[in-house]
C-alpha cells in the first residue's frame, strides 16, 4: 500500500503541474503572504489525492469525506470562498468523521472531537506557507500514528498519508516546483483527522493524550497564531507572516534557497519531540506525567524563543 501510493503520487503530481501550467492555474508571488520567487503551478493536491485512493477505496465513507475536502479546497483555490461558508463545511466534515468512527453516545467527547478536527483542518492549512513545511510535517506526524494503529485500515491509512507526503515533497522541497494548494492541505487535514478518529473510537485517556501529543505541533501553531493576532488587535482569521516557520526563516542567514531548506529541515527536527513523547506516554502513568511535563516545557520554550505571541516587527 505504501509503495503503491508513493508511486502514484510521484507520477500524478508532475502531470497535474503540467495541467496547471497549461490552464494558467498558478500562484503569483505578491511579496506579502506569497513570498516565493517565481510563478508556481497549483494542483499538487490532486496528485496527492490520487495517491491516497488505494486506501480510501477500502472505506467508501472516507473516500467521500476526502473527496469533499479536496473539492472544498479546490473551490477555495479558484474562487476564494466566504470564510463562514468554508468553516461551515469544515464543521460538517468533522462531525461526519466523528459520527462514522466514534458516534455521539458521549456528547462531550464527540463535541471536543468535532471542534478539534475543524481546528486541525485549519491548522494544517495555515502551516502550508513555505516550501516543504506542510507535507513534511504531516508526513512525520502520520508516521507516528502507525505505532498507535489498532487494525489494518488504520495502519494503511497512516502509511498512505506518509507516502503521499513523501511523494509530493520530492517536488515541493525547496525550490518548490508545485504547490498543493488548499485542495492538498485540506486533504492532509482530513487524513490526519481520520488517523486520529480511527485510533480513538472509544475514549481512553492514555491513547487520547498520545494522539494529542502527536498532532500537538499543529495545535501549538494554530493557538499561538490566534492569540498573537488577538493580542495585537487583529482578526484571528487574518493571515500573517509570523508563523513558526516565518520566524525560523527570518533568523537564518544566507541566500533565500538555503534559508528555505534550513527552515524546512529545522521544522522537521522541531516537530519530532512531540510525537516521540506521544508514543512514550502510552505505557504507564509515570511516563504520561513525564511526557506532559516535558511537552509543556518544550512548548513554552519554543513559544518564547521564537516570539510566537507577538510580531517580530514590534521588537
């Protein structure tokens, strides 16, 4: 399953890059939120979607949900959908995942998951702001879900997510030859949500906490971004260039390509402690407490060092 998805993605992504160039579906830099140096084709997300089909085909519900997410992202790429409409669809998709894999017998748990999956969709979308960051981050995270897997579907789902991220990263690692667009980031957000759901069908604190730590890096960036904007009198839904990867990028010296590559590699290294702690804390109460303490210290240090709760230009 892993190698099939990887092969499909490797073949499909350049094909869609060719199509995007032919129809003029490209991303033009503006020097503000889009800081790449040249025009880059979109539609990489469609190549990733084809790569994910072998596992999605095993569960028709997951196929429909993933297809809906990709369609939403593609429409947003083309038409820049109303944020309220986009958020409403995200909530519906998140609620559907909870209904299918968890159910609503425990209303509080279900509500937390719906809110969490909606936030995760947006967190993955927000992290897609620099070459190689989103695919690499989701790929690393998904790999650790494999170690929590309870059945063959959850194992295949996690490894397939890793495979399509790796296949896309071949073309997206700096200098990027194609972008995934919102179609790709929504697909990855949905796949992460599905990974979380299939491994937490019934609430068990240790497994739930492990899963939270595995995706914690996304939660941390989303939370600090909202707080940063609110503290500075801006809309929490307004984009900015002070995400963690922007902060890292600005602190690296050298030419742009070198800085982008170093930022991507440092991001991968920075993410790793959280899922490692997530896997380790499932063994017993002592390891759980240690993981909680270490994750808290690491998170606070990361926020402080990179000034994530404020804008760099205010310094």
